[in-house]
């Protein structure tokens, strides 16, 4: 698609020039797997030079020393998971604990899934679902490499789970147009792609919400900016289900971001939009929804 048309569209959301510049100058991040090693011990034994962040399990790789992190012994031993910073923050927003029963509706390759297991300290129950059989091996590879012991893997259509009220927490990291990542996002951008995928996202959010116990919380996230895939999907649930309400997206740490779009209602300020210029990382949307008791 034309870069000019993409930039016009992008500028309806954010400062397109800053966003574009940040597309080309993203930092690399990873998360230390505390199921295997503490962040302190990791820094003692690893020669990867990093900048610490306020969340102590996440690190930014020193920008002067770029290398292929997926080829390091730290990666092969499952001590680290290379992950964008907003992706790391998503599991913090879900905030799972040792006694939770958690569902990750679209789990492969397992970046957030393995982080959730880590936050649960390998206790409780964690179900990782994925539709596509060809993507299951990547999820199993993550499970084995990161030593995840509290999980079950399922292969189902996330828009038709039929798992009523079983889970205390649910993550729906939905399939999306993924315009938050990649410098050449405009080459993939088509004006009507978001409306097309939005219908699937709405069905998946209904199905994921149905799987949530009363009193439970669900995090809905995408790595794209289009409101049709974000606020509109959440609004569709809130308008149809009286028990659903928005909660503040809280990382537990101070990281730059913007509120959700208030054109959908003031409560959408509780949602979070991260653009590439905020964290020099991927663009993301997150909403946290509670099901009333
Ligand atoms: C954004 S990716 C998930 C990334 C993953 N949460 C992570 O952090 O590593 C979306 C995933 O949804 C899967 N997917 C697509 N349609 C689905 C459906 N109907 N039900 C379940 N998963 C689906 C895709 O195969 C893809 O793996």
C-alpha cells in the first residue's frame, strides 16, 4: 500500500513522524525466566550487556551491542525469552497468581504464556490454547525450554470454546493486523483489513469472556492501532453483556503510554495504547475487563 496513505491513517491516532522514526530505531528486550534463574544470578553469569528496567525481570539490550539473541547459550538453556516490552507488560496487567486457573486463548508461540507461568511460579493451572496445529510445536518448544510444569495445551477454535465460567483469569492476545511491529507496516496495511478481522476478534472476545468465572478478569490485547480491532471490539462486548466492565490497565510499574480512545466513552481511558515512540518497542493495545460476581 502507499506509504503516504498509511501515514495519513496513522496520524489519526498518533504523531506519525515520531512513530515512523521509532519504527526504525527499536530497542531489543528480553525477559529473564525466573523459573530457572533469578535476575541477579543471571547478571552475574551472563556477558550480555543490558540496561535494567523498573520491572526487574525485563532488560533492554545495550543498543551498541546488537547481536542475535536467539543464538546465545542463555536462550538455548531457557534462561531468557526475547520479547518486546509491551508484550512483557501484557502479562503483568493480567497479574496471575499461584492459585489462579488461567486460560491463554491464542497462546502460540508462548511469549506471554511462558511469562504467565513464571508469574504463577509454576503453580495453579495454565491452559494454553491455539487454533493452528502447525503452531503447536512452537508452543511446546517454549514450554520445554522454559520448564513450564503447570500447563495443559489445547487445540480449539478460540471463537467457539464453550468453556463456561471455568477460569479465574483469561488472556486474549488476539490475531490482528500486527501493524505495531515492523518498519514496513505500510506494505501490509490495507484500509479494510481491520474491519474484516474485527468480526473474528469480537467472536473470540465473547467466547473468552464466557470462559471466565464471575469475579474474574480478562485482558484483551493486540499489537495494532486500528480502533476497529481494539476499542470497538471491547465496546461490542460491554454493550451486549451487562456483567462486563472496564478496569484500569495497570502495569505495576511506570512505563510511558496513552489512554484508550475516549470517542468510545470516557471509560475507555482505562485502556492503554502504546505507540512505538513510547518505549522504542512494538505498538500495543490492552484492555482489562472484569466479570461481575
Ligand atoms: C498474536 S498471536 C499470539 C501470540 C502469543 N499470545 C504470544 O504472546 O506469543 C495470535 C495467535 O492466534 C492464533 N489464532 C488465530 N485464530 C485463532 C482462533 N480462532 N482460535 C485460537 N487461536 C487463533 C494464531 O495462530 C496466532 O498464533
